[in-house]
C-alpha cells in the first residue's frame, strides 16, 4: 500500500496538459463574466487507488507526448499559445499559416489544412479557450477565423472555398472561388456540421448537428437543417 501511494505522489508532480487546458478555460470563463452555463464543474468522487493509478498511467504518457508535439509544431512555424492541449492532429502543409490561441484544445484526428503562399496574418486562426473535437477539418485558402470560447463538435467541415461549376466544363479544371469564414465568440457548432465559404456566424450562436450553413448566422441565433435555417421555438 505504501508503494502505491508513493507512485501516486510521483505522478502528481506531472500534471496533465489536458487538465491544465480545461481548468484554465473554465477559470478564464468565470473571470471574464461569460455565460456561466458553459462552465462545467465536476464534483470530486472517491475512487479506488488501483483505478486512479491505472487512469494516470494512461493519461500521463499522453501529456508528455502533447508537450513534445507542441514543441515540434512551434519549431515548424505554427503559432501556438500557452496551456494548449493538442492530440494527434494533421497539419498537411504550411504550419506557419496557422495560429492557435491560449488554452485551446484540439482532439485526435483534427485536420488543419491551408493552401497558398505565406501571408500575414495567417489564413487559419483559432481564438483562445476554444475546443475542436475529433476529426473536424478546417480547409482554408483565404481566411478562416474562429473566435474565443467556441465549442466545435466531431466530424465538422469548415471551408472558405469551393470549385466553380460551369455547365459543360470539367469541375476539376475550373478555378476555386473563395470568401472568408468568420465565427464569433462562444459559438457552439454541433457534430457533423458543415460551414461553407463566405459565412459569418455571430457571437453566442448555436449550429445544430448535421447542419449545412450557407448564409450568415446572426448573434444569439439557433439554426438547423440543410440548408441551415433559424429554429423557431414553440410558445
């Protein structure tokens, strides 16, 4: 028993990067006076030490890998803020064309793709304290900006361009058309949603799962469907 407690004490000296990022986001939201509904506080539950030790042995190697991953991406030119939590993501090219704010979390399989020569500011910019769930893809050729405190579900696709589609011509031979995409602060984008070129989403908006957003969404609006439309609440 004494050895087990000693092992837990040693592991406690190496806090999880994910825990730091998530706690920092909650604390920052509370300090900033943002919507308290989005601050998640989990009550402490008693756990058996073997279960706790097992979970720590799973978590801490990942935390160490995250720190090396962030270091590598920074050396390649990506601008990454403090206290970020970045799992195994894909950056196919142009890492210098991406900025990630403080306290951001990117889960496994997220794809950050940009196309074009080096410009300033970078084409893809994620605000502070935002979370990107598994296998979501950003595809930027002009500009995609995500605000602060945003929550983006798994398997979403956000792009600022598409192909021209003139009748009688091969689609692959036609040029791309693009327009910036801007997502405000405290926006929730549900699983599998698609955001297309030229769209601006206002602060505090909610995009329902599976929606295809082709037009601007006003601040505080809730939209759903294909194409996405305002959800009218029943009275």
